[in-house]
C-alpha cells in the first residue's frame, strides 16, 4: 500500500502526477475533481513564490542593515575620539554621553609555574624533556617556555642558563655535556616576564 509523502517536494510531485493522471484518464476516475486539485496546487505555487521573494528581500534587507550598522559604528568611533579630546581635562564628563574614560592599562601577569617536569628519554648528549602547562587561573597566558640548566662544577652548582626554548610542552635537547651532573627546569614567559620555575630534574648523560 502506498504511503502518503511527508516531504514537501514529494507532496508536490504526487499532486502533479495526480493532476496529469486525472486529465489523461477521466473515465477511469469519474469521481475526481481536477479543478479543485489544480486550484489548490496553484495557490501553493503562488504562496511558494511569495515566500521565495520574501526570503530574497530579507537577505537584501539583512545585508543593508549590516552595512548601515558598520557606517553607524564608524561615525560613533569618530565622534567618541573627538569627545575624548574635548574632555581631556575632565574625562569623567564622557559619562554624560554614555561613555567612560579610558582605563589605565593592566600590567601583564607572568605565567604560572609549569608542572610535572620529567625526563622522557636520555641519549649520548641528548635529552628529551616533557612537562605540563601551569594550572588554569595561575598567572598569565604562556607565550613560550624557556628551558634552563646548571651543572655541578668543583662541588658547587653553576648559575642557571638558558639551553632551549619551546612553544609546546616538550623539547629535545642536543649537544648536552656528558659525564656531568646537571639539573634542568622550565619557566613560562610572556610580555609580563618569566613565571615561577618548574620542579628540577637532574641527570648525568
């Protein structure tokens, strides 16, 4: 048994086939009312055309509104800059037009402490390190990481010095001293400066 369609396109296709079939075979379908079916189909077509035109008009209107909004914003920005100049002696007066004085720039906060620094691979003069990002909410956003090293010399550790930089949370270091006790740490860096150093890992290659 045929199932009445639910999709709009299928309904229209069936309506057109019914009209064509009724017109071609009036003796087979004496109870058909082709005129009524054609009228309903015609009204649908008019409504469909109206809808499509309305959608096209709406798209044009939306684009025009967007252009007018951009133009309005440009005028507002220009006027606000002029008003900021007018009230340079007393910026609080900008509140009279719904605006406000420019706030002082907030200093950038250095990143937080990198977490869980560890050695993942050792080789002849090579060392692979891995760590985790600072805890969320602890310090500013990391721009990049600096890997530092110090060595044991004469029974004392040297000062920390940079041996590599990384964007991600891992690095492969080559050309590292052999047969020397070394310590490594990692610090995050941004425009606010260096953050707190990570934990220390030591190794002898």
